[in-house]
C-alpha cells in the first residue's frame, strides 16, 4: 500500500554552507546548481512502490544492462515552488504535474506513481531543503525535476518490471540569459519532433533527444530556440523545444489569444492551460486551433499579429521577436515585450508568488 509508505531520511554528511547557498541564490541561472538532497522511490512489479528515501544529492548506481540505457524508458516533469510573502512555500499546480507524469508513464508502458506519493515526495524534499527556496518578491523560484526510468537489467525488448522515481531540485532564475527580452526562433523545416501517434504529448526524454540537432541548427542560425512544425504537412506550428507558443491578434479590448490546438504531438503545457484561463478571465477571446507559418508571417505583415510569446514552467512567459527559417526572416513587434504578454505574465507570476489571489486553487502550501 503506497498510502502508508514511510520516507527514510539519510543524514547529509556535508550540506552546503549558508555562505555557499547565498552565492548560488544570488545568481542561480537555470539548472546549474542542485540542492543538498534528492528523493528516490523504487518500483518492483508485484511489490509496488517501496524504499522511499530522502538522501544526500549524488550519483546513483545503475546496472549496465538497465533497460533505460538501451531502450530509453525515461520520462520527467518540471514544476516550481515559490516562497510566499508570509514565508511559507507553495507549489504551483502540483496535481497537474502528477497527473501528466502518470499519462507519460502510460504512453511509455511504465509504472504509474500515485499522485499522493508524487506530492509527498515534493513536500519531503522541500522540507529538507527549504533554505534553498529563494526569497519572496523576486523572479527566482525553486525548480523541481521529478523523473523516472527503467532499472531492470535485461536486453529483451519489453516494458521493464522495475523503475526508479527520483526528485531533484535546482534554484532557478531566468531560463533565457536576457530575461524577458524577446528571443529569436528558428523554424525547423528539415526535422520533425513528433508525429501523430508518437510520443510528442508525453514528457518523454526521447522527445528532447530528438530535438537537439534542430536546436543546434537554431543556434548556428543565431537563434535562441527551435520552433517545430506538424509532421504531416510541415505547415502548422506545434511548439518550441521546451515551451508552448501563443499569438496575440489585435490589441486592447479587442485582443485575441490564439494557440496551436493540442494535436496529440505537442505537450499540453500547464502554463499554457493556466494562461488560457487567465486570458479568458481578462476578457480576451481565446482560440485553440491550427496556425500556419504562412499565417504567422502574413498576419505580422498586416499588423494583425501584434505579439507572440513562448510559455512554460522554465521559461515562464518569454516574448518572441525575430522569426527565421530557410525562406527568410521577419520580426514581431518592436523588440520590446508586448502589453498583453506582460499583463498575462504579471497575473500568472502574481498568483504564483502569492501577491494576487489564487482563485483557482492552483497553489498547494507545502
Ligand atoms: N512543451 C515542451 C516540449 C516542454 O518541454 C514544456 C515544458 O515543460 C512545455 C511545452 C511547457 O509545459 P509546462 O507549462 O507544463 O511547463
Ligand atoms: C520545463 O519548463 O519544466 C521544461 O521541462 C522545459 C525544459 C527546461 C526542458
């Protein structure tokens, strides 16, 4: 019974000093530093989830025949916890991440971690490493990276019967070094991230491996990120390497938010979902539909598309400026973040940081 699983706590022989922690928290960047502890929970078929442990962050042993190393059963999640004005710590939409991880598990034929255990693991790690949660009032937060992989040793190709779930944490500032300055994007016409019936709507590590070559091409072209098109017609925008995309048509009271519909091959982002709710509440018309590269370019030219932004847990909301492909380039807006983009960003981050009312029950105090 996972409901009664006790977490063992292994003492840390040499946690980071307050001075070292202070240095890291002063300029955390993204994904560069890790807190003192991690959580591991193992799964064995027939026995269920067992050996839940909060232990010092560090290397793990893996059998060379562990099936993840050969056949790639590996999934992950990403969410943030925020210091609240009263000093408490709250996670944003943690149950949505728990649910998405179970969906990813199903797609990859892996064991499903019960939501209560997912949330408990987060509460246990944040309790052990609470001093690593950045102060309230700034842009920083503590990024949590839950992940799971197959550990059974064997070379037969089939779903494994042993898995390990791990949770690590990393203090996070802006994902892009230039903060909320618009990023440039490269539209990949050569490579495809995910196809209908594939794994694109799961947070499957292989999706990211498949994206790296095109991301490297984007960088070669002087761009920050790659934008993926649909696999069949190579016309419709899907998403970026680690973020969803939103397009603002018009401005002021007539502004409309358009975002690619969930095609089955793009990740249903929790930030995307939250922003659709907040945009509707702010009186914006919201459309989830197909949007082509051609529409993007022509509606920017006609002045209809006024703002474009990327959204995701790591990226929060980041404006998109220059758009490049092998056919040429164009620029959205004037190189500064747009009004609607920044208003939605303020509302979302205000809720996350406890300065705006959380009317949707999105925060879970840990
Ligand atoms: N799309 C991809 C491919 C991602 O990796 C992410 C990040 O998690 C997102 C979209 C945005 O999802 P979320 O808002 O849940 O972080
Ligand atoms: C996230 O936003 O949590 C992501 O997983 C995106 C990226 C860092 C992989």
